[in-house]
C-alpha cells in the first residue's frame, strides 16, 4: 500500500460501537478551506482563558452591557464593571445560585431569579416593589418597550404596564400560551417576535398595538417542539438554538429556520446527552470569533460542554482539565459578553471573569488538553502493518522558556476499534522557530481496526492538517 494519507481531522462523533467510529475532538474546532489543497479541513485549538477581573462573590450567573458599562450578577451580588474592569457592588438580589433572567431597555436592566425582580442602572439597584410583579419568574427579555417575564411554572407570561418603565406592573397584563397543555419555561425575543418556549411547544407573539394587551399570537405560528432547558436557548447566526423536547422524547439540539426547527445535533452527541442523569439544567451561550459562530452547551450535572461550530456544522468537546488530578470537566465558562471589544466569559464556580482569546493557550494558567481520536480505519478486514505515522501539523511553535519550550505531541493507537490502547508515545513538534520538525512515530505494529489518538498539553499553538502512514496490507 505504501504511503497512505489518513482522514485524520474530524468532529467528536463516537458511534454506539467504536468499531464503527471512535472519533473524538477535545478542545479543538474544525476549519474548512476548499481553496487549500493541503488542508481543506484543519483542526485548531479552541480559545484559552486569561483573567480579566474578579468579583467578590462566587459564581458568575449573568451579564449584560448597559451603555458604556457591564452589569454582572455574581452570587447574590449585582456589580457595575467599567471599561477599566473596575467593579462596583450595586446591591444584592434574593438568591445566591440558580437561573437568572437578565435583559435591558437601554436605560434599565431587569433581573429576575425566581425570588423577585430588580432594576439596575449604572448607579443603583432597586427591588421591584409593585405588588403586581409576578412571583417566581426566572426568564426575561425585552421587546418594543416591554419587559417580558415568565418561568413561574404556569402557562403565563407577563409584561410591564407602562412601556420602558420597569417598575410599573399590572396584574391584568399577562398572556397565556395555551396551544399545548405545557408550561412556559422561557421567553426569547427574536426579529421583533416573542418566542414563548414551553416544555413541548413554542408559540410566537408579536406586538399588534392592542390597547388592552399588545402581544398577540402570530397567526398560525405554532411549533410542536418544545425546550427541555430554558437556559439552553441562545441567539447566534441570525436565529435561535435550543435543547429540544416534544411528546416523543428529549435531548436533540435544534436551530430555527423560520418557524421550522432543524436538528443540528448528531446521534453521537444525542446519545451522550441522553446518558446524563439530568439535562434540564443545561445552559448555553454563543460567541463569534475569527468568522466562526459557536454555540456552547454545558451540562452541570453531566459535567460536560459541547461546542457546535456553525461554519463547519461540527460538534467538539470543550472541557477543562483539573490540574490536581488531570480529570476532564465541563468548561469554566457559563456565560459570554462582548464588552470593550473583548470576549468575556464568567466562571460558573468562582467570581472570575476571563478574556476568551484564540492566542491564549492555557485556561487561566491551567494546561489545556487537546485531543483528537480518528475514525476507525480498516482495509477489508485484512491485517495492516504500519511502519510509521507522521502527523501533518504546524511545528516550530515552541516558546522561548518554560513549559512549551520543547513541546511534544503524544500518540497512542488501538488495533481493535478503540477497545484497548497502546502505551503513549511522544514526538517533538519543535522548539521556537524549528519549522522543519516532523512529528513522526515509528515501529508501530499491525492490526485490523485502527484508531489513532494524538494529544498535547503544552501551551502552544495547535494546528493539525492530517497524517500519513507507511503501511503494508497483509493477506489475512
């Protein structure tokens, strides 16, 4: 067979049987470039984290921009953060943990947490004391002068009485999403429409200007797919994404194409998600970097984060590596805010807010594990003898000093479809400027169902384009 080019780059797509596909991509994303004969598809490292600032209470729960400042909810504290990242505590809300709804009319920020509602400005935080403010709401958005809140365990959604006055509520200003007998768990404004997400259905409302109640159902727009986790809803690529549910099951990720839900998750991702003991606590955020629009979906109970790249249509795993025991956990980021021209993400556990950056190669100093396991390869079930494997990647990316000054690529392989693995081997990928270095492994062995896995923890650029193997096919 001679030199064989291996289809090395791909998504996380482990099949129910790894003999069919053992693919994993951890802390990587795919980039398609049909104009590149060498690398029509490449694998790059996901962005790292550098500390931007720290708030005084643990757990960044929500964030939003208000004029030239950002408003953050951390623990039960509400903070104003200026462009120099100086934080001022404005006050406290009624809970320390749990879902928070946050939205703004440009002057006021409305915060709801299931215990009450608060209004923040650039200088103050006040609790809404109107007796008609609905109790127990956890989701909020804004449309045409109206704050919309829901998520109190009923079919109802509520709006403020006087446009743009967040403290003025009337007990009669509510609507009821009754197209299906399920509760409204979240509201999201999109294209001047209010999407009321129920557990098994979605109803669309528009502002008709009706003097009694301005939000009315939009014609016959009724979607017979619901949402299993209200915090999984996120807007990116001019549409909405969410973790779905209907009367037949749950655990499929959809994007809206008009009023039609389009499945974007794969069987492999769905099987992983549905294996978690709980998925109704899923949270999501979206961000766009270097032309890639990402939807990041985390499962606190499942301790995992999945990253969907809209440009490539590929899912990968986005995980944090605990340096104390090297175990992998869900990513540190719980929410995202583009502020000051910087992608800021809040830590779900601590009060830290990080800058998300493609040229940062650690998670706030912690090593990032980059890992790629290939498809399961075979040659008509004949034994294949492998003399060497060369990974085609960017080399000479080492640092001047410290960890990463002599970066190494680790490799192991399986000849039984990913059921058992060889010991790890290492190969240099070159110190700073050593661009001619080849990441090559020799004397590998023979087998039928081959899976290759490479990984790296050095804090350097990770760019993989493919691989070549020197192979000979046996007769049996």
